[in-house]
C-alpha cells in the first residue's frame, strides 16, 4: 500500500534535526528543469500565476533564481503545514520513519512524487498552477510521469493499492491515470448541529494523523487502515463503500 499526501506551503528549514538518512528524489532532474524555467518568470507573473502577494512573489523568484545553491532538507521534515502537524514526524522512531519511506509518498508541483527522506530545496509551486513548459498546467506536465512511477512502486511493494489522503488539487495530477490500481479515497467529518460536516483544517490534520498511525503500527494491509482511531475518529461503514471511506469524529 502506498499512501498519498499533499505537500505544504509552509516550510521549516531551520529547526535542528537528528542525523537522518537522505535520498534523492526520483524526479530531481525534472525539478531542476522546472525551477530553471520558472526563474525566467517575472515577479509580477509569478504573483498572477500563484495568486500570491508581491512579497511572496519576490521570495519565490529569488528561490527559483538561486535554486541550485539553496539548502536541502528531507521532505517529511521540511513540510510544516496542517497535514504535517498531524503527522508529528519529530516524535516517530527510526522504524516508523523507515516504514514511511517505503509506504508514504508526497505529491509535489516541483518534484512530482517524493519519499519522506528525499532531499528538497525551499520552493512554492502548487500542482494547480496553470503553467508548465509546453503544457497549460502542471497537472498535465506531471500526470503521466507520476502515474507511471506510482504504478511501478505499488507493484514493487506488492499491493497494487493507493490510499489517497491528498487534496483534490494534487490528486488531480493522477486521477484517471491509475488504471489497474485500487485507489481508496478517504473523507474526514466532524460532528455538527445538522449532522457530520467537513472542516478543512481538521481534515488536513486527520490526513497526517492517519499516515502517522499507519507508520507507527506498521500497517501494510489496506483493510486494517479502517482501524484508525486517533483523536476520536472512527470508520463509518454506513457512509462508506469499497473505495470511498468516511471517518467521523465523535
């Protein structure tokens, strides 16, 4: 089983880390090529494409320009958004991190598909960006590349199963491209006055918590993932089917 996560806009390249193994992203060459192409975009164009402020546009223009000289950090430790708050990677033991390296993958607008220990440089390039070399948008540029790698990796580990904990923006890159694989989508809901409701912030944290739970317990059987019970979430069979699972918090 391969679990898919989205990356994070918020990055942390500052906090001290223990000695960790480092691996090279499968699409490192493609990432450098994209960064080089993006370095040709003006700050104004970056702001328009990425819907960001002039300050963030300058930061990312500088990052693309100086990309080869930027510091590196393992992806799972560099991402610091809500999903990764739920993952709490700093408190995982070595065995759980090793399990994550085999079973967790992070989609990325710049790097395509990342393993937890793959070294990345600071960047911001969302998968939904309507720009890519010789394509109208990044999802088209990456789609077949990521799908082929995912298929190879799921076949290598023997399950043929992808558990999708990524956002729709990122999963769109491989949607309808994973023929032959079983893809399970997971939905998280919160109690509300009119019944269970979707809350984006909580759902993001829950995705990270579920991925962490899998790594802590070394869960390789996808059906065993229905046992996820962190932070009050429970599998709801009445609102689920074979490939669309709902977890509701009590």
